[in-house]
């Protein structure tokens, strides 16, 4: 039971750090491409870290096998969208000023797709690396 708790804490921390890396990368890319997000104040930066870490926890949905991949992706997308809306309201980031819904939607979709693609590629490369190591070990044992 203690091992399971430690593994859960470790997974939560690792996912949180990945989320913070993704969130800050997206923020800087938005600045590079001229997308006005929010002013970089200490409270906004802490908010970005916290919200990014929270959003990253939704990736646990993909660990289960009870739902199809499409169902998992749909739930993940909606949960992420809702959390971004909540973050916008709580942090007063003003992503959703009147008349900005379409622009926000396009940016959200682009960011969601880019981050999801990054997570997917990272997972795929990790699996490929593990498979190569297992193949080498199998050959060495024969």
C-alpha cells in the first residue's frame, strides 16, 4: 500500500513537471508569435505553473482501458478546455474578452494539438527506446 502511494506521488509530480514545461513552452511560443496572452507577473507565472500542472494530470485518463481512445481524448479535451476557462476567470487573464471567442478557439485548438502531438511523440520514442533495449537484452541472453 505504501509503495502504491509513493508511486502515485511520483507520477503526480512527474506529470506536473511535464505540464509546467509544456505550459511555459506554449506561453513563450505565444509571445514569439505575437499572441497576447498575459503580462508576466509573479502571480501570473505561479498561476501558469499551477494550471499547467493541473491540466497535465488529465493525461492519466489515457492510462485506463475501460474507455476507448476516442472517449478518453474527448474527455481529456473537454476537461482541459474547462480548466483553461476556469484559469482564465480566476487569474483574470482576459483570453476571452468580448469578440475574441473565435480567436481563442483557434489558438486553443492549435495549442491542444501541438501539446498532444508532443506528448504522443515523446511516448512513442520512449516505447521505441525500451523495445530496442529489450531486443538487445534478448539477443544477449541467447
